[in-house]
């Protein structure tokens, strides 16, 4: 249940920050019939920013699996991929960015 609560908290925080900063984002999520998913997709007009949210501090390659699957079938270019996690460090990885929950969302 920890994972679902953490994901819900991050999405709620995103909506709260979006409202308070007058951002006009169009957020949604994606899941296929095989269980692959992306927790948050942001329509940037001609591109998408996509995020996976994990309650763990341990970063594993399979955490990026849903984003990789979505990117392989999407007809819209992906401009940014991020893994929001419970850790405290931000990193750049070959699969995408690792973002600490403390720094998500950052509208500045």
C-alpha cells in the first residue's frame, strides 16, 4: 500500500503546485493490457514529459520499463523522462532523470 499512497501523494502535490503557479498542464496516465504503465504524462504541445513514481529509494533499470515501452509505441515525441522516488538525490541516467520527491514538481 506504501507505493500507492506515495504515488497518490506525488500526483496530488503536482496538481496543487500546478494550480498555485497557474500552470496550464494537461496531465494523464497510461497503462496497457500487459500491466506496463506510466504514472504521469504531461502534454507540452508537440512533445510529452513522462514520469514514473516509485516509493523506493533503490533505483533499478526495470523502474524505467513502462516509460521505455510507452516511448517505443508513442507517436508523440518524448522530451523528458523522469523517475520520481523516495530518495534524496537527483541523477541523470541513460534511461532518464532520477528525481527526488523533494524536488518534484519544480515549476521554477
